[in-house]
């Protein structure tokens, strides 16, 4: 879990989530300064996440479990 | 933080972030390029070791604090003992001084009594001397009186004899 703590983007998202921010708004704000997020459909996060996982050959459910595990450990 | 925390699409936001900005190495679905950037097991072990070191440092700091506290307590206790000893010494010194003062006062009283007695004796002695001197003077006067009386007697006898011889006319 220490590796996730060391990722500034993950930690920034954790902070936004704990403050009760809207995830789409959070990513849209990030997209203003980060080219990796630009061009994505940030109003449909589920569809975008699935598409990115498929494109990068990532098992979305497994990765989601890992993220939940990390969050639950906090 | 439970799974309910991910309601509203946060889990998908994390998935997007993990795929775009995260990395593999921890079983996040394989060591593909999209997962590059996450820590390796070596990084995790290093972090754990670092955490262990931090805990050890914390324990050392706590131990040091305890030692400092115990040292302060010991110093405080020793200071208290020294203060008590100093107070005891001071009390003993005061008592000794009081005893000495009492002894000196007693000595002075004794000396004063002896001086007074000596003064009395001197006065008595002086009185005796004066008396003796007066007695001597009285004896001298008496002797002078006797001598004068003898002289008068001799003069009277001389006048008588001279008158008998007709060479003396009484006034």
C-alpha cells in the first residue's frame, strides 16, 4: 500500500474524495493542466475506465479490488 | 473508509488515474506499460524498512525522553537530598553557634562576677590601707604630742631651775 501512498495523483484523488468532491469535476480540473486526461469523456467515468483498461490490457475488476483494498486499509 | 465511499463514480475515477498515471509491479493486473510507475516490492520493502526505522527512532526518542525524565527526577531527588543536608548542616551550625553564644555569655557572666568580686576585694584592701595609713598618722601625731609634752615638761623644769637660780623671770 505504500506504493499508492507514494503516487501523488492517487493521493490527490483520495483527498478530493474525502472532501466530498465530485469525481468528474475533479478529473475535469486535472484535465485543464494534464494532457493525459484531455480528450477523455469525463462525464461517463465508468465507460472511460472500461475503455482505458481494455486498451491497456488491464483487468479492471482486479485493479478495482486492489484500489478498494488500499482505500479500506487507510 | 468502506466500499460505499466509492459511490458516485470515485472507483472509476481511481481506475482512470491508476491506468493513466499508475504502474505495475504489485499485481495490478500485470506488468504492462499502463501500470508502469507504481512501486516495486523492493520499494515496498524499503518503505517498510523505513517505517521500521522510523518506529525504532521513535522508540529511541521515547526512551531518551524517559531517560531524560528519569535523569531529571534523579537530579531533583539529589538536589532535594543536598538541600536537606544543607539545611541539616545549617541547623547544626546554628545550634552550635547558640551553644557557643550561651557558653560565651556564661563565661562573660563568670568574668563579670569575678571582676565585681575583685573590685570588692580591692575596695576592702584599699579601705584597710587607708585605715592603716590613718592609724600610722595617728601614731605619729601621738608620738609628736608625747614629744611635745616631754619638751614642755623639760622646758618647765628648765624654767623652774633657772628661776631658782634667779636668772629667769617668768612672763
